[in-house]
């Protein structure tokens, strides 16, 4: 879907906030691009309706719009939903899941379904794509180790068996547990791309024992791990997540867990392939 505009949203009495109006489209899996024409457009408004900031195309005027048409067309034609096993590349993939109290027992199964859906786009085995799962609250725990899942069905069963405990939000502990997991890779697996997907719906707790996120993530960067951060809801801090990713486009924000699940096939794991 491509939206073109040269102005701001009007403030009518019956106006629906854009983040609410766009939600049904996202739940249907619609990928939205917006074209901002001229100087009167509010880019922050358009960022609310697109998945990523780079899906907004600013142009100076309508003449420039014609010149941009080919670029926009090329980008939209590359959008495809991944089907199970479609990613043929082999990587080392780790999910770092938030299991703090703010997630709630109601939403935790949706977070696990997201993990299963993303993982299911790969062929999982110790010799193909290997997948690990870590959860964090006050502490961090490794639930699925590298080499533990022989196929996608075993991985799915392993995720289903992870309980929900609640507790506080210590993102730094989740990152530090991932450092150990990636550091233990040996042989040919150590030569494959490393990818981490961290999920959270909140902010790092102000625990005096907590390691600053920019320090906790440094060993992962040194190991060459590509990190994507997924923020759910309104309580997470984009500034915090920016500390642990390479660029702004590596942060994915969704309004709620239903939207998270609807967009699970859009995680951009393929661009990091070697």
C-alpha cells in the first residue's frame, strides 16, 4: 500500500489517531509506504503508519515525485512474506525474550508465537540454522541451547515448554547471557553469521547492580553479532534500544502483541546473510 500526501492530518472532531487507524492494516499484514510531498508534511505523522522510517519517501515537489517513482516501485516489489523454511542461508540465531511482569501471562504466549514464526522461516538443525532462546526478568536463563533442536518441530516444542515467571526488567542480563552463548560457538558454526533478536515491552530497571546497556552489548558487537530490537507497546524506551543496535532501522516498534504477531514474517533477518 502506498499513501501520498502533501499535508498534515486535519484535526476534525471525528479524526482517528493514525496509530489506531493503521492497526487493522498491520494486523492484515499490509506493508505501507508513504510519500511526503513538499514542506508542509509532518514526517512524524507518517512514521506512525509505516513499519520503518525508511518506508517514508520525502520529495521536494510533484516534479520530484515523478523522478522518485522508479525507486518507490523497486522497493515495493521486493516485499514478500517468508514461508516456512524459505531462508536457505545458515546462521546462528538467538532470541532474547522479555518475561517480566509487564508482559503478562495473557500476552506471553503471543511473544512465544512470534519467536516460533520467525524461527520457522529457517530450516533448523545443528548443521543448518541453529537457534537458541534466552529469557530475562530479574535474571536471565538459557532455555534452548545451540545444538539442542534437531528440527523445527523440536524447536517449537521447546519454546512451548518455556514457562512464564514475571519479575523485573533487566535487559542487561539477557544480553550478557547471549554473550556466553555466542562465545561458545566452535568450528564451522563460529564462521556463520550471528543474529540476535531482543524483545521488550518496558525499560531497563534502575537496579544499582545493572550493567549500562552500552557496556553490556559491547561484547556482542565485538563478536560480530547483528542485533535487532523489537519494542512492544508504549512503555519501552527507543533511546535505550538504540544503545544496543547498529542503526535506527534495526529497531522495530509495534503497538501491541497482536500487531507483533501479525508482523512476525517481516523480521529482516535476510539482509545480514553473508
